[in-house]
C-alpha cells in the first residue's frame, strides 16, 4: 500500500525537489523546490467526476495540445479556479526544466 510519505517522496523525485519532513515544515510546502510550491494530497480514490473531466479534455485534445481541466467553484472569481492536469503531461511540457539534473526557473 502506498503511504502519503511514499507519494511525497516519489513526486519530489520526479520534479527534482526535496520532500520536507513533517517535523520541519512549519508553513512550508510538502516539497521544497526553487520555483514551485508543491503540496501533495494522497487519496485512496479521487472523485470520479474529477477524473472524468480530465479524461474528456484528453479525448478532445488535438496533437500538440496540453489537456487540462479547469474546476470553478460557483460564486468565486474565475481566477481562483483550479487547473488539473496529469503529472506526466506536466513533465512532458516542462521536462527540460527538470531533466537538466538541477531544478531551475522555467524558461521565459
């Protein structure tokens, strides 16, 4: 069974960050990184409507398009909406930032 600590370690490794132990967090994100603030939530199962929204975006994506789902809460400003995409797609689009062996700022 995957634990939340294991999930944090694996995601930190993939994004070239460093997992911050719970005892040392004090207002810090789960993963230390130069230009990302990474909070990891590990759940046994994600809401089906959420995964279906992303699947719909993936099915509709043309070659070269980054599929993502935008989740908006009624009554909130649109700028507060959440953007959901697969970690593998994020890595594919921004991978050169992480594969150089050292995490750096994103390209301009």
